[in-house]
């Protein structure tokens, strides 16, 4: 599309064209900035510059002049400008307080551990007081434990429940609307289903919390009222419109003559839909599920309100769960600016961005190829 | 019309499978519509009784859980202003990007494909990541540097505020505006452009005087959809500007604000007595839904009108 005819090259015209081009680069810039600034806050953690250990190794005051200035500055927790303006005796005084401080430190063998090293973030560890190695997310305690596995499991659990609930419904509706419904009916059903995407996620979360949790508990009789199951179903509401519209789009883009040929050969309408149209559009259906997954794992308010938010390792869908998104939403306001907890939350945010970035790329690529193929371009 | 749609079922051999399959997919459709209907009915049924002029026009005291004295005026104003400021940023950028993509960009060039990929990706970024981005970029980077630039002794720009929440939402809703505008521009018949060019109009003149007026309803739809999407979002504003409680209405772009969606979250999770809060909670949700749904309905209406018109033009 667009204008193909030539036109007189006008200086104003040329300038406007360049301006339009520059503005259109905003989208690229924004994706880049999102990636850069979310990882920027998490960077000191990734490079291992900081330590969360409650007790730092103590440097004897006598060694003060032997260690490099930069190392001394970090040890004394000073900013470069503070460090530069401070005289030698003040620094020495600080060194002495450090040594004294170390003596009153908590008497816990875990206090020396730098809990933000990768191995503590990803693998189980036997903390003192535990009889076996465990995965624990416990950012507010004497020894701060940041193992992200429980919340990753929580995210995956709720997302899978949402997919198991939403995908069959959305696909069924997509097949019905695109293949079986009369055009008149289609004109009413399609906007109605799309209206579901107009429900704000905080409203879906509210509905799950106030209404659905009680109803589902009565039906299934499980123990904790808010759990991964309730959150998953409510999350399903949010991804039904996503899966539906992409799948419907893919099914509709299968050329009409596929269906007509099948019907001419004596197939019924559902045989044509099931055996001809659906296989042809299968990559699109796959893309719909992938994009639905990306949407579900990134959804915040619903899981924050309906999942119960307990970070426990459990395979039971009726247990409470804490997701990555809910963890960020609930904890960032309380985390100390620039502290370890703050950085960890940005780190899992960056992780989330990466996951959705990849699912998006995959989904778009599949849809692009499918359409190219169906339109006979390749 | 299309022969597929005019095939008479009764002349086909009746098959049990056909009946079953159509029934099953039809059932899925009905179930989805039933979910929508249940949510709407529940909210309207329980919220209607509490909704009153007093409720939407009152600035609540600190204890906004009290159903007699509470109101949602500051939340409505907060949500409206953050969405309004967002529109000022997202509409020009989104529309110009769409103009570039449909009118200027060579379809096959690498840069066009990267822009499209970026737009698609932006649409899929989780809303909480936008919140992190808003805090990390707008508040902590742009805001803090503005404070340094203007020598503010205390943080004026470098703290959560309406402006940062709006900018964060503008980034988030950019794809909505771009996609809708593109669709609207593509619906303008090519003949109109050619006629304008044949009469000696330049490309830019053609776009401004012929194409854009024709595409205006579609562009408006995009704007409305972006507004309705942004109005209901809570996660992106959590760290970029929303306040739990404010005694007065926001006056400046650098003020924090109360927000309808966030208020729904607060009422449903922080209430000391949920039974007592429930009526005002439902009423608040109803206000939020009326705002977002009214906007959505308008957008759907304009869009279906546009599609009908487009079909008749081609």
C-alpha cells in the first residue's frame, strides 16, 4: 500500500519524510530501552559485584594501607566522593567500627553466606535449622533467601492451568466462529468475545477473589480458598480473547477454496473444518497457544489477587502459589532502593521480559510464515 | 454471497459426528460468552445499589473503607488525567509511525521489518515489566537527571508522578494505536491517493488532506482502544505514580495520584472487614467497567461501521 507515483522533491517534503521516519523508530528505541533499563538495575547482581552476606569478612585495621583504595572504599561502603573527601584517620576509625561490628553480628553460620550468588538463587541449600537442602524464597528475614525456583514454579503452574482451561475453549470458539457459524451470527459473537479482553485484569482478579474463589471452593472442596487453581482459571479469562483472535485469524486466512473443495468431495462442514482447515492452520493455532502462554506468564493483577501468594514448592494445583509477576508487584515497593532485594526483583523482571520476548518472536514468526504459505507467497 | 455460507445443511448427509462437533465448538463459544455475562451481571447486580451521585462526586477521608462517607472522585480524576496525558504522547507518535509504515516504508526493507517486530514485541511485554521500566528509566533516570539539571534540592521530578505513569502507559499502548491506525490507513482506497497526486498534490499534501481525514474514524478507534486499555491497567503504575491515599486532588504533573483500578485492588485486598467493604468495592468496579466498556463499545461500533464502509468501497 502507499503512494507509488512520483512527486516533486520539495525541501519541506523531504524534511517531513525524514521526521516521520525518525518518529517511527520510537518503537525500536523503546524495546531497546526497556531491555537496557530493566537489566541495568539488575546488573551489579549479574556481575557479582555486591554481597548480601550479613557478616562481611573483616580486614584487620593494620592492613589498611596494604589493600587497594577501590577495594577499601567498597569495604567501607562509601561513595567515591565521600571516600575522596575523607581523611586517613576517619577511615581508620571506620575500620575499627567494622571490626567491633563484626563481633556483635548474628551468631548464625549462614550469616557469612552471600545469598545472591547464582548457586543460592537456583539450587537448593541446607540452611541452618533445616534437615535437608531446600528451595526458599524468603527476602524478609534475618538471612535473606532468594531462591527463585519456587516462584518460577508458581508462575509455570498457574500459566499451565490457565492454558489447559482457556485453549480448548478459545480454539473451539475460534473453529465455530470461523467455520461453522452463519455470517450474521459471527458478526455478533466475535465482538462479544473480544469484549472479554476489555475487562481490566484487576477486575478479573477482583471477580476471582470475591466471587469465584468461594464458588469453586464449594464445588471442589479444597482447603485454601485462594490457590493456583483459582488464579489459573481467572488467568484463563484473560488469555481466551488472545488465543481466540489469533486462532480465528489463522483459520480465516485458510483460503475458501480449501473448504469448497472438501465440501464438493462430499465432506460435511465439520469434516472440512477438522480435516482440511484445521491442519492447514495448525501453525497458527500453535502460535496462538505460544502467545497465550506469553500473555499468561506476564499477567500480574489476577495472580496477585487470586493465587494466595505463598511461595511454597508444591505440585498440587489446589495449593497457594506465588508467581514472578506477583512477587515483583508485592515486594518492590518495600524493597530498599538499590538494595539486593530490589536488584533481584529487577533480575526476575528481566527474565520475564526475555521469556515473553522469545515467545513473541516465535509466535510472530510462525504466523508470518503461515500467512505467506497460505497466500502462496512461498 | 459466498457459496460456502449458502450451502443448505439439509441436503447434506446427516452425520452424528457433525452434530457432535458443531455442538462442542458451539458449547465452547457459549461458555465464553457465559463467563463474560457472569462477570458483568455480578458486578452490575451488586454494584448498582451503591452507585450514586454522592459516590462518584465525593473526596473520601483517610478511612475510605467506610461505606457511608466514601467516594471515588479523586480516583476518577486520577485515572482520567493519567490517561489524558498519555494520549498526548501516544497519539502523535503512534499515528506518525503508522503513516510511515503504510505510506512510506518499503515493505521488504529490513528497517520496516524491525519496526514491525518491535511493535509486536511491545504489545507482548508484560505490564509489570513496563512498571519496572517506568521506575528504572523515567523515574530513576530521566526524573533524577532532570532534578540535577534544574538544581532541585529535593526530588521534584525524580519520584513517582502522573507524568511518569502516563509516559509508561504511552509506551505500553503504542502498538494499539499503531495497529489501529495502520488498518484505517489501509482502508482508504488507493484511487483517492492517485486522484490527489494526479491533480498535482504532493505526497505529504495527499496524506494530510486526503488520507488522514478519510482514516480519522479508524484512528479515533485506536485512540479509544488505547485509552480503555490504559484506564484499566494497574501493574504499570504501581511504582510510577499511584498513591494509596491522597487528601487532595493532584495539581501538577509531578504529583502522585489515586487511581480507580488500584483502588479496586486496595479495597479487595487491604480491607479490615471485607463484608462491609463489598458494596463500595462492587460500586468502584462498576465505575471502572462503565468507563472502560463504554469506550470499548464506541470503538467496536466505529470499527464495524468502518469495515462495512470499506467492504462497499472495494
